[in-house]
C-alpha cells in the first residue's frame, strides 16, 4: 500500500492550492472500507488533523481551523484524494500528509491511521 502526496508549493496569503494523494496497492472494493485523512505538521508542532473523508459514503469532517476554506474530495476512478485549500493563511504553512484508516468512520487521531504517505510542503507567505 502506498500513498503519494503531491501539489504543495509556495503561495501568497489568500491564495489557493490543491493537494493530491494517489493511492495504490488497494483493490477498488477494499477502499470502500477505508477513510482517508489529511494531516499537517508545522515546525516545532505536533502533527494535527486537517480533514477526512469516508471513501464509501463520502462523509467529510474538518478541523475548525480550516472549515469553510478547505475541501476534501475523492475520485473513485483515479483512487485519488484531494485537498482543495482556499484563502490560505501563513498559519497554514506546514508539511501536509495523507493517511488511510481501515474503518468507515473518520477520526482525528493520528495514531488510528494505518498507512501514511510522505509529506508535501505548503508554504504561505504573508
């Protein structure tokens, strides 16, 4: 199982970025029993939950800090999860990671996710 995150970069405050997480090693039917999450880790801080989506039903959940600005979505045909980030702020600067959990319930705890991808850096300048 591999999760490959991409799409990070440098953007000005108020700008937008879309992150992608390509999922491989799952059978399409297996993904129905998983949830996908985006987490981020800023320098000197703990990794924190950003957004999650249940693959089967598409239910979503967001951290309060990004609600209304970020949107998580999935593409079943491409086995890819996206994180559309709008109205970016300097405090959104972090390394963003995608993760998969063997459950249909979205949770926010990092310890409850089974698979992790490498991170992609997002830097928001003021």
